[in-house]
């Protein structure tokens, strides 16, 4: 009788384990599918337009334009004050840059009237190149996510864009051809 109960218990335990494994696998599949949807949005960005001639505002509120540095890789980080995770992602990005001593030309775009975000970035480094953009920039370039980490080529056109800073960092580690200035 005890063996039958033990056997039944093990069958029940195996069945439950198999069931929960199946549920976990389905959840993992859904997560993977959702992540791949995000990656598909790369094609929505308008890669044909140049950021160079797009009018922005500098810290004084005057019209300013992005500059291309021919010596370093040009990266634009687009942040939005309504984005709850933008500062966290930027902190991680900043840590990766500074801890690995990566030399880049970094310009940060924040939405207009985002004084808290501007104050935060000044605390990170008061020498950061920060510009304010109007939402029509997001519409014109069809940027589908915040934050956006964008690699520009020498003409100021988008060469690569991602919301995932570790994807960008992996390009640094691989010394990917996307990172060459051409």
C-alpha cells in the first residue's frame, strides 16, 4: 500500500513539474516574441534624414544644431522626461562609458520643458552636450522608443539605433563595422 502511494505521489509530482515547465516555456516564448517585436521596430526609423540640420535648442534656449566629430564615434541619446526608465538606462549607459573609458562624441536630446531631466544630467556631468527637441523630431525621424541610443555616420544620418544599451555596448566589444565612421 505504501509503495502504491509513493508511486502515485511521484507520478503526481512529475505531472505537476511537467505542467509548470510547459507553462514556463510558454512564458519564455512570449517574452522572446515580445523582445523580437521591439527589435523589428528598427526598420521603422527613418535612416535617410540627417540630424545635422535639424534645429534644436541649447541650454540658453537658442537655436543650435548637432555637430559631427570626425575623430570619435557619434552617439545621440534621446531621452524623454515622461519615460520612467530613461534615467536608469542612461545611468547604466554612462557607467559603461566611464568604467570602460570609451571615447565617443555624445550628444543628448531631451524633450522641451524637461527641467528635472536637465538638472539630473547636469549632476551626472555639467559638461554634457545637451539639446532640447520638439516632439516633431520624434515624428519626423519616426523614433519608436525611449531611450534611443543612435549611432550617426559622418553625414549625420542614423547608422544604427536601439533602445537596448547592452546591444550598443556589444557593438563596442565586437568592434563592429557599424562603429566605423563612414
